[in-house]
C-alpha cells in the first residue's frame, strides 16, 4: 500500500486522538497538537522529519523506534512518552494492528530465525555482549552488575543496590560456607564473587559470553578467590554435577519460551534432594505475554530474548519436582536502576564515542533504556525473585528485610506503589506467599 506522508500524519493523529490518560504534545512544522490531558504524565514530541509518521503508521512501535534512531523525532522525556502509550494500551494496539500489519510477517520471520538452540544462544549472546567490557563498564557500577538492584535505603548507590541484591538472594538461600553453589549466567562474576567472598561458598558459574568470561576470570584472580570459584563457558544444558544451591539472575530471559521446561528440568537435575534455587527474572503481565511477538528489545538489543510471564514460568516449573516456596516483586527497584543507568550512560557518552560508537548507537541505547524504564515504571514489566525447593529442602524461616516500595521524585521516575509500605518477607508454602516490593 502506497500513501503520502500527509495521509500517514492524518492516520497517526486519528489514533493519538484516543489518548485519555497523560498529555502528549506533537510539534511539527511550527504547529503543536495536544492529545489527551488527564493524569500526571506529560511529554512533548518534536517531529524533525515527516517520515516519522509513515514509520509509525506502517511499523507500529518498531517503526517508531527505528525512526527515533534515525533522528526523525525527539522527545523532552522519552520515558514519559513510553509510559503514556502503556497507560493508553488501546491506542498502542490500534497503531500496532492498523497498517503496521502489512510489514509484520517480515518481523515475525526474523524473530523465528533467532531460536535459542545451543548454537543460536551463543550467537544471540555474542550479539549483545560483544559490544565490549569497556562499554558496559561506562554505565554499570563497580560490581559490574547488569540486573535490577535493590535500593534498601534512600541514599543507596548503584553499587549498594547491587550488593544488597546479591545478599538478599544469599539470605533467601541461607547460604553457608559449606554450600556448593551453581550459577547459571555468570555475568562478569558479581554474584560468584559475593557468595564466595562474603559467605565462603564454593561456586561453579557458567557463561557463554567469551568477553564476560575473560573479565570475570580476571576479577576472580584479583580477588584471590580462584580456589572457591570455578568459571565455565558452557551452555546451561551441558552442566553436570549436584549442588546444594542454585542461582540464576536475569538469565531466563535469554532462554526462549520453547526451552522454559528444559531450563527448569536442568535446574532440578543439578540440585541435591535438599537443594534450593533462587531465580531473579524479568517478567511481563500475563495478559501481554506473546512469546513469538517481535518487539524492539528482541529485534535490536537482545536477539532471541523472550520475557516470560509468571504463569509461563510456573507452567514450565510444574514438570519438575521443584516447588515455588517464595515470591517477591522488586519491580519499582528496576525502574530506578534503569534511570540511573541511563544517567550514567549519557554522562559517559564522550568515552563511548571514543570507543567507536556513533550517534545512531547512542539513540538506539537511549531508546532501549527509556523503553525498559517505562515498562517497569508502569508495571507492564516486572522484576521478581523466586525461591524454589527440592522435596527435602529445609526452608529458612525469615527471608530478608522489608524493602521500600516508594521513591521520592528525585530518586525515581515511577509512580509511588499504591500497596503502601514494605512488609517483612517470610517463607510460605507453595499455595500462599507474601509479596513485598
């Protein structure tokens, strides 16, 4: 279907006219059109090239993202733009299912090619982490933690939040010096260093990113923990042995929905009959779970990734002898973590440019960070910690201290959690658990 940019602009305006919550201003050729008007969110979009309207009309949110990367539009608050669309889901769906349907088969076909077989997983992981350790070090804290932190106090730094997250997981597992721990997804060794250094545990950890493995080995050696940490470069499906405890932090998003059952079967097989597992995962609301659907993240940032819903995880878990004995929602903490990563990324841009990254890359990563932050701020995306138990596991009575669920406007972009102040989190059986955060 061929149509003019003027036709596309009229079509986009017609869709945006349905915005009810939040205020979105669209500035183009000296004119400003205001959509919506209710609620606390406000954002302004400046269209620099009318090709933006065609991109949005024909490509949906993927088209809008690609148009942003090309510099065809800007926003005074990109995270707020994302949040406004998430609050007006009917508007977003109308854009996605209009003319954008014409190009969807291509995106779906490209998505299918990124299946996480052993070889596919290696390619997909390299596509992201081969950006280089130096790049990630520009915006991560000194622990090199690339997952949601836990901000226990108003003055917590990112490093504090990373350490608190690791310690929280250790406490949920009642980790001891005598424990043999297996970690699926090493990152740059942050959890392994914490568990071995602070708790004296023996940790076997694995990653399929050569770049991560090389730096993690250097960090282990520098910490003098080579005798307690065994760092492997193996697919999780190829791990062997039996362990007392298992940890996997934001790795399941790289598994692929076709392999959730196999992932949990591998976890169960690696644990002793008394074993416990702690899984930290990014999730999506069950009603929005569409595992084969292409989106900005799995197209341009994490090829092959799939965000699970809690229902998808528990359905896969049901095929093992692991019981879900604890669930904690730390979603507001991820919105804040991402906000801080974004600030550090922007501040470090001159150093990133010196590494060879161009303006298109900068805009792509800005969109990625704001897109993700908006998802967590609106609780469309979630961040959860699960504790799973083998049949003969002994469960700790108290899991961890209560967490704050509100941040001041200077500390977070997200809205205050309506559930109120945090409560202590305690172990429960598989049918009932307390939820905090």
